[in-house]
């Protein structure tokens, strides 16, 4: 391991980087994988989250278009 200083700074969450966590396609809010598994569609795509819908709407999936179910 080198002890020489480098000019490169480590920025773990730089703004241009994408994370692998799922996101709500309605409001782009980041959700957990478990949330996507429970409230997402058959492909774990989250169409609404607590930021943009109620839990009743998410549970009944009435807001998901028929062709995406």
C-alpha cells in the first residue's frame, strides 16, 4: 500500500453516479429492495411510493396501468 499522497479525492456519492437501489418511477424517490419486492409490480418496478401515493393505493395497485401489471 502506497503512503504517497494523491490528488484524487474519493467522493462516494458524487452527483453523476447512479445507485443500484430501486427508484419510484413516478417521483424518482429511492426505495429499498424489500419495498420494491413488496409494493412493486412483477418485475419489482415501483410505480408509486409513500412520497407520492397512499399505502392503500400501493397495496391495491389501482394506479398501475393494465399493460404494466
